């Protein structure tokens, strides 16, 4: 329970600084024990523009460890963002440390040309 409270405290600090708009949405990452989820959020309108997760059709069938799947999710969200005309985002790691699956997702998105 202590680690959850610590993450929420870090998340609150990050969210006081990071905010997304329609032109530059916030790329929010959520990591569970099995899956990883990412969404592009317009905080001004309070809407989710694009979402992707490891349970999506094209990715759920793939084999690999969780880090490799996180990289594929990053590439998928970058492709969807390009189709929607979004090139730059603000990265919100949601209180998680920037290593492992969160870092792999971010590098996968950067590799496909998403800027943040």
C-alpha cells in the first residue's frame, strides 16, 4: 500500500505541471501487472483523443515479454496519432518510474516519429 500512495503522490506532482491541449495532447500511461495502456488526452476539453493498449487486436496475438509488447504499443499509438494529425505530445508517466515498460513504450513512440 505504501508504494501505491507514493506513486499517487508523484502523479499528483506531475499532473500539476503537465497539461494537454488539442494541438499537443497529454500522453498518459497506465501500467498494470499484465497489460499496459496509453491514451492521448485533451485536458482542455476533458476528452480522450486516441487510445491503445496491449490488449488491442494486433498486439494481443503477438508473442514476447512485457517490455517488447510495450514497445509495440508505443509504435501503435504513434501510428494512430500520425493518422489523426498529431505530431507532438506531452509525456505523462503517471507516477511510474521512467524505466522498464514505461521507457520502452516512450522509445517505441519516439521511434515512429512522435515528438515529446
